[in-house]
C-alpha cells in the first residue's frame, strides 16, 4: 500500500460495498481438479472480507452507532462459477493513455482464462472503445497463449488504445452480436464510468454479460484503490531522470535541473520519486499551492538556494501551477478532460527571465520524460502486481460478478463496486505522512506568500 494510508481519507461508514452478480453460481470450478487437495488455501468465499477502514476509533464509532463497518469482498477464485467455460466468449479492451503494465494485464487475463478455466474464445478489441464501433472498421484480435506469451517484454498495448466516448448502445450491440459474456475493461476514471454505463445498458436489455474493470492510472489517483499498476515503474524511471538532472545541475555554476513528471490532479509520482532519489530541492504538485514571486515564492527561494549551494533540482507535476493560466480559455481533450497548460515550459521561461533581469548567469536544463515512461515495459514489481490483478479479474468474471473493479486495499486484492470509485480522485494529503516527509527531505517549506 502507498505511504498515503487509508487513514488520510474521509471514509463514509455508510458506503455500499456490495458487488452485483448475474445470478447464482452453480458450476464447479475447473480449478478444483488442478489443486491436489489444497482447495482450502486458494478458494475465497463472498463472506471473506477486509475492513475498508482500519482506524480503531472509527470502527468503534460505527459499532456504537449500531452500524457494521464497511468491508470489501476478497478477490480470488470461487468454488462455484457462473459461466460454462466450454461455451464462453470473452472480450478485452484497453482504453485511455498508455501505461507500463498494459501488456502484462492482457497476458495475465488470457493465460488465466485459457489454462485455468479452459476458455478458448478470447477476443481483443483494438484501439479502445472504437474497437466496438463498426464505422471504425478495426479488426478484432484473437488472443491465445501463443500470441501473448512474450508481450510483457514490450511497452504499450498490443491492442492499442484511444480516448473519448463512444455510443454505449453500439458497444452493447457489438457484445450481443459476438455473444461476448465477459468484458474486461482496462482503463482510468473515464473508462470506469463508461463501464458502469455499459453495465446499465446491458441490464436494460436483460442480458447476462459481466463487466469487470481493471483500474489503470499511472498517476495512482483512483479513489478507493491504494495502488494502481504502472505507478511503481513510473517512480522507478523518474528517479533516473532526477539523477540526470542532479548531475547536470552540479556540473555548472548556478546549475538548475527542471523535471516535469506525470500527475494531472495528484502528485503521487513526484512526491514518491523525490523520496526515492533525494536529490530534489523543490517539489511542486497540484494539491499544494505555490507562488512564483514574492519573499516566499519559488523564484526567491531558488535564488537563495543557488547563492548557498550553486545548484538546484526542481520537480514539477504536470497539473501543478495551473492557476497561472486562469485567464486563458479552457480547452478539452476527447475524453472531456481540461487540456493542461504546459507548466514545465512556462516555469522554464519564468526562471530564465527572472535571472536574466538580475544579470545572473544560470545553466538551466529542462527534462520531460513523461511519454517515454508511459510507453516503457513494466518493471518486476509491476509485472507481479499485474499478474494478481489480471487473474483476480478473471476469477470475478467467471463467478458472474459485474459492475466492479479489482482493487488493492489494506494489503489485499478486493472487489470494489464501480459506482464507489468512478468520478472521484485520490490525492496527496497536505497533512499526511507522504507530503510531510517530502517537506523534511527537501526543506522547501511553504512557497505561499504571507497574507494569502
């Protein structure tokens, strides 16, 4: 679990954590035949649950109010499954931006379906939700162990991806035409909201199709999910960028290394990478306000740092400092997200002009490794994490569960209802241990001027 623990989040003790199901699971799982008597250790029951909130005071408060503290179902194989594997057809789609681990998820899902359950009809829909829409004419990819066995060694997604909404009814039409019974959707918040709408349309038609989400965000900002795949790799590679920026800054008088990392709304990557490679002097993230000018502003503190140490490293998340562009007209991407202004290049120009005005020579190096990080293969930790996510997604789908995601919470893989997480974001807590430790490591203090 992240350093930002569940204790930093305001839990609703009345939250509904129940998981929807297509019906009673009556078929013996084929996994039973492979376990050689160890079924007690591997199979989970819906009654096997983990507390959402671990704070003893809040748990006591719930019991005193005669409420049962909310719990998540543990993920894992069930003894009884809903679908007959011999007649089952499954679909898989990856949506949104690229992220390390997408191919690992695809591989894990396919291998579990094929080898553990004996499912022989697995289809990959190309280029995100466009793959369901006839007008785009994207081919459907047959997925089997033979064509996914090595894909974890590559970055990106063999299925491709796309952004933006598509007609929900047309998507369900495609599922119905192809007799798809389980749809695995890998994506971020927009994808999860689309998954919920697809599930609602399926119910309106009274179809028996399971929709299972696997949350994907390199920023690690999905609500009610303590860790998402790709984050570990992003932090790993970000530390290499910090090392390079630090050496560049040290190598010249008044050297400045400026790095822009991912993080539209949440600064988990920037904050965690700072602690992983403690050569950073200033960290700027969306959750924490900062000024440029004034006695407490970044520019004055940077000047002081250069006077004392002759070099500095600045790390900024892409969503930080957007207040400096408030007068500009807002634009939106195909997914409906506000297009962020490039705070990295903006800050580079402002730093250079500030020191030019003082006739102070600096050596400023700007590094933006974001898209390189997104398209790289997952590291070992993320590979293992994706293996758990993909296989548990298969177990949930085979059991007939729907409108849910596989999450990681309190050190367990769990079933989380999509409505509980879609449309909300997890952020770095200004008073939490992660950010407070960043402040200790950098010594940057507040960069907001007095009186604000």
